[in-house]
């Protein structure tokens, strides 16, 4: 295995306060070369404030190191901004040509016009918009303008690229295309990125690591797939759309395997988890609906018999709520699958769940999150 990427930036006990109120606080946050670090959370959680503190645009208490050197005063913050670049949700472009816009960051850094234009041209080509070089910002579409904004940032060859909701204002096809191109460029050039979003799918699509922030505090941080598959708190699980919660305790079964015994008396097989009181969350996409239960299926260890209580649209899918012996279990299914099962409100149905999909959150962690 390769060695872990080198930290480009390290923040310790970083705190942003205004009027005696803490807006955001992180004990430790590392930005590593070649990786995309996602700051995820609901609106108003403090993500953008943290981004500005890391970028030197927001005054913060604590310790911030960039490329092994402390960032203390205004001179250090200016040096930091010259080695980094930022892209906002709304492209802020000068009322001049596209090529001049992309070259502007280099020109501010003292690079000559000819050299700056040559680099700007390469950046535009990377983003697939070199044909727009002579155009004015007012003639660009939203996607084109954001590509120009990103090209301007990349032209400066930043050690870290800060992205604040960079695709939130774009339509889905434009969003997907831009993400594909940007991820390719970041990978090819080995640029570290800090990416702010409130969109869980976006975070999972782009993030190597994810830090979930709520009310100015870090709730959980780690590799993206690990964080998403094992949310540490009920509030984070809710944010991710895991709306099935079961109260109970994790115990060791007779065969040495783990069981989740519900307060209602149900005994379910579960994956690895600490013993003791817990709240188990079940991802709705991991729930399989069955009208006929197979006699032998070692994969679907947990089967709850019930009836369809509610059906509502969830994007291109349907969210089906199954009432099973006092429990509500949510499942996400395609419309075609729902019609094939011939389900209606009140129809008998079984909700089947693999043991590995049953994720218990230790009860004490959940209580620690209470106000």
C-alpha cells in the first residue's frame, strides 16, 4: 500500500466567533495532497465559515499550518491566499473577456500578460471552454461561467482549491459534466481540494473524506464510504435519509454472532457493533420488499412481516413505509418494482434486511448529541 498523502494544511482547535458566539469549531482538520475533503452539513451549519477560516478570509482563533509553516498574521494569510484559490457558488467574473478573467489571478500575482494568457488558455482547454476566450461574461450560460471561474482558479496552480457549493446552482446534466471534468483535473494534477456541500449524493460522489458539521461542531469525520455507511449519530443518519430507527440492545447470540434485540421483543441479526443499548438505523435502499417469503435465504436474515402503511415519491423512486408489529420500516423501490409487486395501501408485505445493513448506533453517543 502507498504511504498516506502529505498534509498540506493542518488546523488545530480552530474557532470562529462573533459577538461572543462561536460560529464554528473544529479540534483538528487536515487537508492532504491529491484528496478531496468534503465539508457536509445542513444550511447554516458553519461549513462556509470554516472554509473561509481555512482560506485565510475569516479571522479565527487556534492554530493553522500551511505547507509546514504557521499562519499567524495578515502577511501569512496573504501568502496563504496566493498559494490557494477559491470558487464560489455564484461565478464572480470581471466585465472583460473570458481570457482576461482567467488570467487575472496570475496578473495580480505579478505574472506578465503574455505568460498569463498562455497559462489561461491551457486552463480553458482543460475545462473544455477555450472557444469562449474572447466572449464577455454576460453572454455565458451558468455552466460556462462556472467553468471559467474554475479555470481562473486552476490557472494559479493552487496547492489547495477551495470550493463553496460549486455546482449547487447548475442543472443536473451540467452538474454531472462539470464534476466529471473537475475530478479528472484534480486527479491528474494532484491538487488538494476542500469542497463544501449540503448534498449527500454530491459528497459521496466527489469526496475522499467527509466531515459532517452540525451547529458549528464536527459530528463525524473520516473516509467517505466509512462515514456514510456508519453514521455516528441519529441526526447524521437522519440527514443521510436513514429514517428507520429501532430501539434495542446489541447482544451476543448462542452461536457467537451478534443480535439486535428490540425493545418490542424482535430479535434481528446485525453487523459488527459495540454491545449494549443502541439505536439501529436501516438505509431504505437496503430494505427488500417481498410478497412471498422464500423458505431458504441465508442473505436476507431479517424478515419483518407487515402491511403497506404509506407510499410517497422520493425523486425517481418511491418511499414505501411498512408497518410491522409496531415498527415502521422505510424502503426505497423503483416504480416498476412497486407495480410488479402489485402493492397498495394495506397490502401485506415483508420487509427483508441483510444483517450487514442493520447498523446500531451506541445509545450513549445518541444521548450525547441531545441539547
